[in-house]
C-alpha cells in the first residue's frame, strides 16, 4: 500500500513556505497579544531581522502610544458593532 506520509509532509512544507513568503504581515499572537510567530514580511516591514527579536513581546512595541490607543479604540468599536 502506498504511504501518504511523504505527500502530507510535502504539503506541510509547501504551506509553511507560502506563509513565510507571504507579501503581507502575518503574525500569530497569544491571548495577551504577545507574538508567537511573525513572518519575514512583518520583520522587514518593522525593521527587524530575526523572529526572536519579537517573539514573546507585545504587538504594542511596534507602534507609538498614540497609535496603540487608536488601534485599541478601533478594536473596541468593531467589537461593539459585532454585538
């Protein structure tokens, strides 16, 4: 019987490469807003070279205090509109 394991592994690698090379910011954050994953585009956009520079840090370090407040207000408004 033909094993599908190599196909699944290859598909996983293709997906990982696609995500890493996406030409848009992509991050995965924990519930507190700390980065668990950042793609290369995100690193380049914000002037970083290695993911470890952002992983386990809050998304807020990428923005000024004024921008963080605007984003928080926008998020709250979107949440209220969704209810």
